[in-house]
């Protein structure tokens, strides 16, 4: 699609890096801690590569990286196996809940965007690579700040997670919204954009607040203008390469691009 839906019926938002947690830092913090606990030191860029996937898939993707797999073999005497993935993943629940709670502040403009959409009669759903347990404290914190989407689809609640379209389709089914071409999916990571495209929706990438830049709001604001522009161009390019129909800085810019 090259244009937003003429009759916009629903918007399906991602969570971390899109509506909460400017910079999508909580998953990086938790993943780093989980791997440090088994003696592996991961770079932020490695952790961010599979961002947006269900967290178990995220762990499996990291364990499959050649550098990590080699380190694991040197440490244990065998290549990473399912039991190893499960061991690390099982430690993530508490780590994700803690990091997610600390980073549950709404992204600037998210509440106003939500209110604008609802005022126009647009349905609002959401999906996330977090499990329901990981999301529990984040949902409470977001509600206190005035953000309560009608539906939250979490990792493990469909047969496959991103980049498969099933979580988006579950949103559409539960909200009773169709066709998919009248729905907008908003995400900060390529996996989410790919899921939205596969679902048949119009996709919007958010560049400044998301995984590509990976900076807190405060650090983002401190960037020199030339550095900020350079990083934003790279983030825009990454999301466009994933197939985003539209890329914006953050959800604060969404109403002006979708609503008449």
C-alpha cells in the first residue's frame, strides 16, 4: 500500500519502543542480564537484532548467532541446544517484569495519539513479544497514565509470533474489524513491520523512539543535531527496508498523518 486507509477502522500498536519505553531498553537490559547469568557477554547490537520477536524466539535467535554459539560450545562442550535456550528463557520472566516496570513510561505524545484515535471512533488494539506475565505490570502502569487499548495480544497466545501475522489477525478477529487494508500496524522493529505487511495492513514504522536508535528520551534529546539526523536516516532506512509504508519519528506524529 502507498497510502493510509481512506476509512481507518483500527490501529494495532506495538508496546516497547512504540507506546512505552522510549528506546526499547527494557528487553536489552533483561536479555543482557539473562545471558550474563550463564557467563556470556552480549553486545547491544546483537540483542537488538531479533527485537520484536517473542522472547523465547529472541533467545533462540541469539543462541544461533555464530559468535554466541561458538562461545557456548567453548564454555559447555556442545553447541546450543533446546534445553539451553529454555534455561535462559526461563530466567527472563522476573528480569523482564523488573526492567519493563522501570521503563513503562508512555512515550511523549502516546496518550494524545490514543485519545485522538478514540475520539475519531478508531479501534485500538496491540501486540507484543512479551508474555502475558511480563506485560502484567506494564499494563497497570500504562493504564494509570491513561493508555488502555481494547485488546492486548501477547507472545504465546498465537501459534507463531512475529514476523508471522497471527497476532495482528487475532487483533482483527477479536475487534471484529475487516478488511485488513483498513487497519494500520505501528511498530518500531522490522519484525513487527514484516508481521503487519504479512497481515495485509498499512504499516507505520517509528524511528526515533524505537529499536534502531535505542536511546532513552533524555539521551536522544542530547544528541547534536547532525548526529541525530544521521541516526534517524539510518533508522528510517531500516524500517523502510522491512517494508514500512510510512515512517515517522514517533507515535506523536501519527494523528497528523492518518486523521483528516
